C-alpha cells in the first residue's frame, strides 16, 4: 500500500469492524514543522493493553481466515523509515486512536494520495456511522487552512434517501474533492 | 476556509433525486459489495469502489446500494465484489479492477446478465 490515504481506509475499516458509531479521520500536513500527521479515532469496542500491543505485531490479526495482519505493522515501518512513528491508544469499551507521523519532506515519505476518495468510500459504504473528516495544512509561513466535514447536517437533510442516489453522490463527491483540493499544497 | 458546496444546493438536489428514486423502486433492490480488507485495499479495491460510484453518477443509476465488507478469506482473488440483484443468488466476482467494475455495473447491475469472465466459482 503506497498511499497514506489507503492506510487510513484500512484503519477505518478496523474501526468499523470494532463496532464504532463515531469515527474521526484527521490529516495534518504541517509544512512549517515538517510533519505529516494522520489519525483515526473511533468509539468502537477498544482493546486491552496486551491486545493493543500485539496489533503492532505482523503475526497478530483478528481475522479468522488467515494468521497474518500486515496493515498496521507495515504502516508503522513506513513511518519509522521516514523519521516518524505510529502510536496506538485504546481502552476496552471506549475506543481506539491510531496516530501516525512522518517527516513531511523525507524522501521516503509515502504520498498522502487520494484522500477525498478514501473519505467518499467510507462515508457512502457505512451510512450508519457518524463520520468526521478533518484535513489541515499549515504552510511554511505558519498560515493554516482547514477543511472539516461532519456528516451530521448532510444526513439530517437526506433523511432516508441513500447517498448512492446519483444526484446525491455527485454532490457529496464534489464537496469532498473541492474541500480537500482547495487546500492541498 | 475554502468555499464548499452549500446544503441549500443539496435541498434542491434531494427533491430531484427523491422523485427519480420513487419511479425506480419497482425494479427491486440491488446491492454491490466491495471487499475492503487490507488485502482488498492493497489490491486496488478503493479504485474499484470509485469506479462503481462513478458509474452510478455518470449513468444516473438509481436504487443501487453500495457497501463494503472485510476480508472474506480469498485474498488471492482480490479485489472481490459481490452483487445481489433482487431475489437472485449472490454472485462473487474476482479481480475486479476499475474496468471490470464498470462492466459489471453495465452488464449485470443494469443489464441483468452476470459477467462470466470474472465470476469467482464458490464451492458453497
């Protein structure tokens, strides 16, 4: 997986599998401090300390179909190879937060990739979950720009009309693409 | 803060979509499920998903529900897509890249004829 956005999608899928009802995905391109930070925070079932630790181990997975889980360990490795790291905080019954950092300018830093597509995929596929997306850019001079999408209003307006209706889909896709595109460095 | 689409615009669009959907509901439910486990994502499932959504948007296909599921244990066949049309049995597709996804949308979801070349035979 050669895109941070794909890893965020992967982590968000874990949050969904953990029964989360509220998931927040954040990305901060802090060029001023040369850091790219991304996180996924959920209110799913969470993990005890031992399980949380083993998630970083490639030979741990909750899947029953095979015995290796590579998503998070590979992301951790990629982060460490570009002078960053990955941390995971979890409380049973409370939720989980996975945060990854990279040195923004590092030659080996994975590209952020198509963030809008990741947002759109999870938003459309899991309508019962309350999604919050936050994308921030801090320029070299310190100016900050921010795009936040909280699906509450959108869903209130839609009622029981699914997001996969073509007109709605078109609207939501354009909104996410424009929001991300407007501040992407 | 960048200018983003306003919710007022959504109100208008919503009315329009609702009308069209009501005309369509007779055709029965159609479900498209894209497998998005780590294996699926690594194999390109997000592009598959994007292709499905693009097709819906461009061809104004109403009444299709699009969801995701995790790893179903056949990682070597990813990206995997499942299609359920009305009461018919579920069809599993293998190696669904963006192009194949478009074909499935056109021929199976809209045309009612499964795309034989990519069916994943399941020994259920």
